[in-house]
């Protein structure tokens, strides 16, 4: 199971709250229900395109996407640090 899998429980809760079945989510993503179940359980990863689709379907904020799919590791644009290091500023 991937380390971020515990965050994927939020996906299951949100999906259920919206009244979507795993089959409906799988159909929307164009994958099998079995594959979706494994992704939601954290056994295999969602592709980047699937992450975008899940975020759109469930109305996830950027912060939620960052926490659920990336363990909070994506920079939020308000700082220039990453992985405990300060990054140089980007050139315009």
C-alpha cells in the first residue's frame, strides 16, 4: 500500500457523500471498476489525468489534491522551499 493511501480514504468519503458508486467513478475515468477499487484503496496509483478527473468530479480544492495525492509535498506558491531546502527564485 502506498504511503499516501490513508489520505485516499477522503476520496471514498467524498465519493459516497456525492452518491457516486465506484462503478460510476470508474466509468467516468474510463477504467474498470476493479482498477478503480485498487486505486481508491491505494494499491495502485491514479494517473495524473485520473487525479485531475477525480478532483473535478468531487470538486476538490488545490490544497485537498495536494494532501490526498501528493502528501502535501507540492509547493503552494507562497514559499520557495522544497524538501527542507530553499530554492532559488524563478526568473521572470
